[in-house]
C-alpha cells in the first residue's frame, strides 16, 4: 500500500511538473519566462491585410532594412509576406523577394506605410521595447544614418536605409 501511494504521488507530481495538472499556485512565480511577451504583431495593422494582384499599382518603392542583434546581422527571410494565410497565392503590400533586406512596398493607393506593417506581416515584434524576442537590452534605430525614435511608426520611403540595433544588457 505504501508503494502504491508513493507511485501515485510521483505520478501526480510528474503531471503537475509537465503542466497537465495545476494543483500548486504558480501565479506568484518570480520566473519571468512564464509570462508571455507582448508581441506587436499579434494584431495586424490594417494595411497588412492588403493583398496585391499587381494590377494598377499607384506606388512601388524599396526601403532597405538591416537588423543587428548584439552586432551580428539578423537575416530577414526571402519571400516574407508572400503566400501567407492572409494573402494566399498573393503578396502583402510589404514583402521581400530575397534575404538582402530590400522591402518591396506596393499599393493601389498612394499612402503612408509605417514600418509596423512589415513587422506585422512578418509576424515579428518591434517597438521601443525591443525586437522579436529580444527585450531586456537597448534598442536604437537609424534612418539614413540619423537616429529615429519613431520605431514601428516610422513611415517608409524609397531608398531609405533603416538600421535597427539591439544590444543585450
């Protein structure tokens, strides 16, 4: 009977540890890894919902984005914003074709497109608190060599060179 009780207690402990049971109040835990990170891309910017058919485009330009994480360049994947769940067999108004950091911005209307649209389409977080899952350090953004604090609200334009640098603490 003692053996059965020990086995049962061990099973309950294992199920608690693996998250199948929640018998112990973990809400006061000081481990920040259990708290989900805020993600700016959780809610898509309305312009990120626009899909292209390449008929009658009123604007088409190319800013360039470089992301540095602790001094190492982070590659922006090619075909970001192409053939997604939102734009199946099509492209979002912000997208890439290769991994060079060249962003294509296209629309049937001439309008201001904030950098947030690209990050939302990519499904990555970006604002003054950090970039992607990198949040505990400092972030700096330059546009054509000039510091900008517009972050996700920065309006994209042709030929811009945008550099986002994240440095861990």
